[in-house]
């Protein structure tokens, strides 16, 4: 990019207007590409930071997933993974009725059946 600017300056000094405009156009295109790349990287960075935050939060609470539901370090649960993932709320799931799996009373998530 610095070399392009030097070239443009030199062309301007030699009064090569068409070449100067071509150089400006090329530099503008490169700048546009770089801006788009930065935007993509910023979005990815934000997403990765959020994922790290979630993992740290999950780990600090001592949560683990077993049979499609979440339990704390003392094996209390099952907590609804959907409510935790989307709202950061630990909702206990209702006890299962005969031939059913636990269900969240808040979001209606059903724990998958264990084979």
C-alpha cells in the first residue's frame, strides 16, 4: 500500500493524470477488500469471544451434560440445556412421568430418551 502511494505521487509529479486515476482506483479497490476482510474478522472475533465466555461460565458453575441434560458439580439436576444456552437460566426440568423423559416447564424442551 505504501509503494502504491509512492507510485501515485511520482505519477502526479509527472502529470500523468490517467495513470494517477488508475492508481487511485486500484488503491480504492484494495482498501475496499481490506475493509470487508476486517469486518469479517471482527464478526468472527466477537463470535469467538462469546463462545469463550459461555465456556468459562459453564466451567465455573461446574456444569456438565449427561444424557441430554445438564447437571451441576453436585449432580443436581437435570437442568434445561435450552434455557441455559439461550437465557443463562438454570431451570430444573420436571420429573419424568412413566414412559416419558424430563421436560422443561419454561421452554418445553424435552430431554432426549436414553437408549
